[in-house]
C-alpha cells in the first residue's frame, strides 16, 4: 500500500524537477546533474588565474568548509540502565542496557521540521556579480525540496537596510517564492549602488527565527558578494549577530559570491554557529552549490555513531552476553585487563545512515562486579558521531552504579557436575 508520504514525495519531487528544468531554461544554464559546486579556481580581474597567496583574503579555488564541532544542536542522547541480573556458573552477572536516541532528521525520515531563512544580498554590486538573478533560482530550488506540511521558510532581502522581509516563517511557499523573485539590485546613474551591511543582513533572519518556538532545524542561508573592508560586520568574539545565532542553535550557511568577496566575516559566522562556508567565483556555480546545501540541511541527524565504554577496575565484561536491536550495533571490539577493567567498542551503530528524532538503537552486555560501585570510567568512555556539516563530535556518557548486595547478593555455588569447563 502506498503511504501518503510516498504520494507526497512522488508529486513533490516531480514538481521540483519540472521547476528546476524551467528555471535552468530561463537562466540559459544547462543542468549537469552534479551535486557539487564547480568551483575550480578563482581568477583576477585580468582573467588570469590568481595564486593562492594572492587569494588569501578572497574566494579560494577549492570549496572551503569550516565547522565548529562544539556546536551540536542535534546531538544523540545516550542512556544507561541495569536491565537484569542473573547467576551464571555461580557468579552474578549484571546485564547493562545502553540506548542511543536520535535527533534531527534525514531525507528518508525527517524527524524534525526545517525552518530556513534565505538572506540574499541585493546591493548594487550584484548587478555585476549576478545579473541574471541565479541566486534567486538557486534559493527557489531549495524551497522546492521542503515539505509545506511541516517545514517553513522566509526571505530577507537586504543591503545596507532591509528591503523586504517575509515577517515570519511561513508554510505558504508560493508567497516566499514570489518575494524571492522580487529581490533586485540597485545602481544609480553614477554607477554607485546600495551598500552592504552584514550585521543588518543577519539581524533580521535571527529575529524571524526567534518567533519559532518549536524544535526544528533552524538555518540561515546567507549570500553576499561583500564583506569587504568598510562593510559593517561585528565578529563572533565581539558579540556580533553570529554569536547570538550560536547561542540559540541557529546555523548559518554562508555563501560568498565573486572572486573579490572577503572570506573573513563569512567564515566567522559559519564557524561561530557550526555551519558551513562556501565560495562561488561566479553566479553560475550557485545552482549546484545550493543543491548541495539543500541536501545538508535535510540531513541534520547525527550519523556514524560510535560508543566506547571503559569499565572501572573490578568490573569485567562477560563474553557472550552481548545483544543489540540492530545488526549494525554489534560489539566489534572487547578487551579485558588483568584487573577486570574492560574496554568495549560499538562502531558506526547506525550504519552511516543517521539516527533521526524518534529513532533509537539499544544494546545489552553483561559484566561481573567484585564489589558495589560505579560501572564506568567516565573520563575514558564516550560517544562520537559526525554532525550535519561533517565534523566529528565527541560527547560524554552517563554514569551507572551497581549495588551488588541489593541486587540479589551472592550466587549459589554450581551443583556438582555443573562446574564450568576450564
């Protein structure tokens, strides 16, 4: 039986392909099908390849990615508990349950809704750097990947001021698309245009996201060809708007357009919020680049999750007691020291596909304890995962104590003839 979601996906993706083809035709750009932006090298104004040294502060040739792995708005949660006790060969075994709970979403299991604000620069220089408005087409393409039943979007059109704002995150994407289409660039008769105030361009998207109380993947897609000396921007360390976004778990995906864009403020806002910075030397690269960002935004769940548990001395792992709720969550490594201290590793328990909100994976293992006390060496135990932008994050695990006297006491000695073989 076909689900409502599958019906939506079929209709929605079909509409998306149709709209993309139509927009590609309108912009005169042939679709290549590539998901990766073709940023292969920036050029100087004379049309020659610039050296890496010349481009230190400008748009670099390869696709730059920066991340703050300490920012983890969608971190998995790990719980430990005592599942049961039993006597095995005259010794009491404590069966420990570990549950890893997902967060965020993946394309096949959204998990959490997406709230995204498109913050598009409409300063006068955009007449030169994006004369055909490809940034608008690229933004609409991401809009087409969202689900209006659960997701919301907004537009902020900015330069030295706010030219237009949706005013709130809305599910009527037709309105948002209409506003995106109205984004312009202004130049006066003398060739000068409106300026670029990055603080203004960030403050309004943050204000819009502040009106959203629900748990969601809150994202700002911030595009500019500015960020040059004299353009207003207060960095993260100085308490600028990116610092405010970071404190609220809003991620900024910053895009620098043109060979002359200054990467410093854009990398700063991406670093500060755990987002991504990308650079496109010209507007033609924006379609593929935005397509890539659309995939990243949809996949906010932690993935490639690994769990390492190290027990305290005297707490010894019992081989053959392990089980799991998923084939990928099998114990792949176990070592036991002479004092009973054990190191256990479950690697990539989600199979690299991600663990979304509402999903969980659990596994059980048995230990013998010589006395009551804490189960784990917290300093050595950890959970690690890859976050939305590819950074590896390591977090701690909760402690669990065992009271050997209160949990059944000593086990009876095995009956004659039942002793384990040595």
